[in-house]
C-alpha cells in the first residue's frame, strides 16, 4: 500500500529550493499567464465583434431612414425623373397588334 501524502506547513517539508517543486511552480505560473492572455484575447475579439455589429446597425439604420424619406416624398411606386420619360413594363418598346395566322 502507498504511503499517505502529508503536507505540513511550517515544518519544512515544503521547500522552494527543491528543484521539482521550483519547476512545478514556475510551470504553473507560466500556464496561468498563458490562460489569462488567452482569455484576454477572446474578450478583446468579442468586444471588437460587438462594436462592429453596433457600427453596422447604425449605418444601416441611417440608410433605412434615407430610403424611407425618399420613398415617402413620392407615392411609393414612382420616382420623378423628368429626363426618363414614360416607361413601360416591357422596356419601352411598343408592341404592335399580334399577327393573326
């Protein structure tokens, strides 16, 4: 049977000068820093994404307001362009009477 592990602080059993304990502590500190850096990178990415979405939403709402104002100034189906003239659904070419066979 394996002996039980005893941790007694103040008695000298836990020594920082022990090489295995020293490198274990250094490794844990480095891994903790890497974890914190990774969490910070993810948080920065999320914040940038939220800011980009808010900026896009603001730009689209401004465009929506402009289009709504433009459409409201007319009857909603036509835009007044004097140089365009009268348009037809088929592209403006008049259709003659169908030839009878």
